[in-house]
C-alpha cells in the first residue's frame, strides 16, 4: 500500500508505517461515524447501528487484519500468544474498564 511506497522512497520509517497500518485496521468510533454522517445529512440511526456492529466485529477482525498486513501469518500467531497471560489481561481490563464503568453508572443513578 501507500505506507510501503513511502518506506521505499525513504519518507517513512518502518515503525511509523506499522503504526499507521495498525491505526487504519481499527474500527471507527461511534461518535466519529455519527458526526460525519450528520455532516453529510445522512441517517444518524443507521450510522450508530453500523458503528456498534462494526466495533463488535472489529474486536475479532482487527487482530487478524493487523497480523495479515504486518506479514505475520496465522501459523505465527501461536508463538505470539504463548507469552500472553490471558487471565491477567482480563483481570486488568476488569479493574480498569468494567468496574469504573459500573461504578459510574451506579453513581449516576443514585
């Protein structure tokens, strides 16, 4: 793609190109989709639905896209996953995301 062309001409480093590839592989935020749709006089409800579904699918699809774009095949994913403690990842996500979200919802209601 474009990043590989920019690397070839020396306008971009490999690390920055990989970062751009990762950013382009992630789903768009719900609010950005709604703002852009509203600016184009489109249907905001459809934009919200599309963004929510896209983000739900993106959780599973984005890692596959990133691995594919950065040249890591599916056979290499096993070695990458060996060093990851999934229990610790889910514990940290729970403590940093889920519990504060629940606490915030409770504080708003009571």
